[in-house]
C-alpha cells in the first residue's frame, strides 16, 4: 500500500491511473476500528482502485481539548488499511490542507443547523470544507461514509448534488457491538459502568422503531418513547432525541410521510455518543 504524504505525491499517483479506472475513496480521521472496515471492504469490492485518507481535521473540533486527545494511531491504521486491500492512503499535514492565509469555508445550509449542527457549532462547516478539498484532490468516482453519522452523510450527499460534484456518495450500514452499541473511537473513553449502560441508546432506538412498526405514527408518542427509554439511567444526559424527516433533516411533520429517522445524542460523563435508526415511511 502506497503512503502519500504530500499533494504532489497524490497528484502523481492519481495521474498515473488509467482514466477508465474506477476510484473509491474513504476519508477518515484515523483511529480506525471495525466500523471503518465496512467502508473499506465496500470500496474494495465496488471499485478497481481504493484510497483512504487520514487527517485529524482541526476545523471539526469545538473544544481544543477534544482535538488534542483525539487518538493518533497512524501505524495501526495503515496496517488495517493494508489488510483490507486499500491501494493507497493519503496522509496530509495541517499545513498541506490549510496553508498560511487559507480562509474559505463551505456552509452546510439549513440541513446542518439542528442536532449536531446546533450542539457543535462550526463542526459541519469544518467537515464539509475538508471533505470538498479531499474530493477535489483525490477525484474519486465513489466516496464512502458511515450511516452512524447520518447528518454528516446527508450533508455530504447534499453538497455533492448542489455543487455538481462528479461522484457518488455511498452510505454504509452502522457496525455495532453484540449489545448494539455503535462502534466509535469515542467508546474507548467510557468507564466500565458507562459502557454497560451505553446499550440504552440502542434500546431506545429499537423501542421507537418497534412502536413505529406497530402502526403508531404520532410524533409526540414516538419522541416520548425515545426520551423515556434514554432516561432509564440518571447519568445519561440527553442532548437531543427526536424523530426527523430523512429527506430534509428537519423535525418530522404529520402529513409528510418521510421516510422518518430517529436521532439520538447523549453524554455519559465526558463521553458523547450519537446514533440513529431509520424507522420507515409513515
């Protein structure tokens, strides 16, 4: 697997590919785990050549402490990438992505105002800015993102459509532990007790989906199921728990059939967990 550390190295590699070769791209911030494996595996299966990137993007962090404590595990990450058959990895520096004098940003629009956008001001602007830059540099035909970050996936798809980017943004199913907890690099920060209680997030989503599938499409009842289930443990601090319209990423409304999705973000101590589940069409 090639390690490309500069923009020029990336350009040379990309220029050396046959123009008819399909290129898959998996942008990451490193700290790779089995949740990323589904993205890597799908890219390798669907594309002739696959490349990943590892860049801890400072624009996506609201708190400097979060940026500093984010795991940097390049050697382990590159080993995992190679094991899954990736052809190359792009490892840019901060100066490479944001040289002196860099000012431009990508605004996410109304679909990025609520939920993660509200609780993490500037996060989506930073995410979309770096993703667009990476798309421009790698020039992939397909790009792969996890469905666990549903709002991020929605916004990247929106950006690709609105800005006429010539690529397909593909969502990959959330990978979970046996008890349902969505895989995330942040799970490592949970204490033993918090880890045992974290399953409440998955249980709340499943309970809401089951209520929806039973024929209950009344939004107050669905939202109440989400919230009341999450409140089972007193130490679970709810940031948001709501059923949304998956087409607009705004709150679901009676009369708009959706499809609808349940969104959850909670804090357990200093660790923040997000998850979601598609409910269906009302």
